[in-house]
C-alpha cells in the first residue's frame, strides 16, 4: 500500500508511476552495479516522458514544472539516479528556451520531441577547466569554428545522452555554451563517477580533445548578460534535487514500513509481542511521516512558484524570480534535511537485520547525502533568513 499517493489525474505522473514499478524490480542491483541504465532509458523514451515538457507547438505536451517535478519525485521513491537523469534532462531544454534564437529553438525542440532525445550536460560552472580557440572551419560551409580542449567534471547524464549542453571559456574568460551530439568527434565520456550515491547518473568527467563547434550551435553570444529567465536554471536544478530528496524520503518510509510489518522483531525488553505494537516504533514512524508530509507541502508550493515565474518567459522580472527563489530554497533545505533524517532513522525501527546489502535500504541515504553536500544547508538558511530580515531576494547566482 503506498503511503504517499501520486496524482493519478495527471497522465504523465500516472505513466511515471507505472515505470517506477518496472524500475523497482532491479533498483537495488543496478544501484550496486552502477554504470549505464540503458534499458531504463529505453523505457523512458517509449513512455514519451522525455518530450512531455516541450511546448505543444514543437511536438511536445507542454507539461508544467509541477508535473515534471512530480515525475522526478515518483522515480526517486525507488531510484534516485533515474530521477536525477530525468530531472536534469530538462536543464538544457530550459537553456534552449531561454537563450536560443527562434530558428534554433524550433529546430532543436522539434527534433528532441520527435526523437525522444535524452539531454545531458558538461558545463559545470564551478570548474572553468575547458577552453576553446577559433580556427578555420574544415566543414563544407567554410568560415571559422570553435575548437574545445580540456574537461568538465560532474557531467550528469553524459554517458547516456543524445545531446549535450557543453560549456567553455574563450580567451577573454567569457563563458560560452553550445548544443552538440554526444558522439561528436573528440568528446570522451570517461565514465569515472565513483560517488557513494547516484551511481547510475554518469556524473563524472567529460574530456574535450579538439572538439569542433560551429557558430550556429552556440546558445547566446559571449558576454551576453544573464537575464532573470535564463538564471532560472539554478532554481530548476535545485527543484530537481529537492524532489530527489523528497522522493527518497517517501520511498524509504514506504519500504521501511513494509519491512517493519513483515520482518522486524520486537526488542527483547519492549514488552510487546509485535514490533508494530511498540509505542517507540509507533512514535518514530509518526515523527518521520509528519516531516515527510511537511516537506511534500513545501515542494508543492515551490513548484507552484516556479510555474508562475516560468509563465513570464523571457519577460520574467527580478521580483518574480526572487519570489520563486525563496520558495525553492525553503523547500530544498527542508527536503534535504528530511531526506537525510528519514533515510537514516528508518534503520532504528527496522532493526539490525535490515542493514544488509541485499536489502539495499541504504541507497536512499547515500543518494540524498551525495547531493546535499553540493548545496550546504547553512547557506540556504542564510538566504531565507536574509530575506525575512530585509525583504531582499537572492541575487541570481550558482545555487541561488
């Protein structure tokens, strides 16, 4: 019996719930093995979910961010890696919406919807470790092209993507981005991700060895100012992660409940015949459920704020962006703390026999812990506290 019901009135979330059941059958084994979830990506393509958020005018379904994030949450109930891959797939799609020319947007989004492309990235803004120079284009069109060398770490989804959003710095130190096929000559997917969690996200290194990029593949121009709408990338990323945290908490609580009902034994000094009759166990489950329910409400509020901001498109202003930033920061913070608490504390009430590799309950904590470290709670609390004290919204920046 599910504790946290999905929205069955939303056909995309309903489709995700059906996929989740398939993903669950080997989630523990795949988490242990790591690598590339090729069969699961195939199922994602067949489901149509990869094009759900693409506007209908380009062949998608125009699904809301609320829908996308509920799908992320649904997948995370059993598999944080697939939830991450699906959620991060939408970040390059947003870059196309925010920065592409009308012709690029039409071409890329139509092709993505038709081909059910999965998008990845290799443009970690924290690591300016790739650069490019201008050279004569050796293609039929003549002219010049950018030639990229170097690498980028934390390139989520690169190992299974059809298209990559890649970034580099030009000789003036300006950051540029482009959309290229994953199999472009000179792109080397190292597959070297060895995190304790999120083991199938491919979040390792991508190397660039003389990768040629045409000017018509660029998104935006060097030195172009960051608009409020383009800066939503950070809020989208944080929204994906908070729903990975939340889905992990929900899934951990459901699996723990089932284990406690069927397998856990009462403690020798508890004075009860059934483990579920122990007041301590009842209180602990109530505490974890309340935290998770509260985190769910904050996540829903944040998704509503994000949809409201996104509806402005490229006309989005700083004030509207700021409101969404506070809602997302609050939800991200609480979801992270809840995910860590739930995925750790369930072992206390399941008992010693639950802590085995075969059960795989530890994957929920490892997945949550891996990502919360990239976004320290301390700084999120300061953001929200500053807003409360002064009314100032966060200025657009990485993780803000």
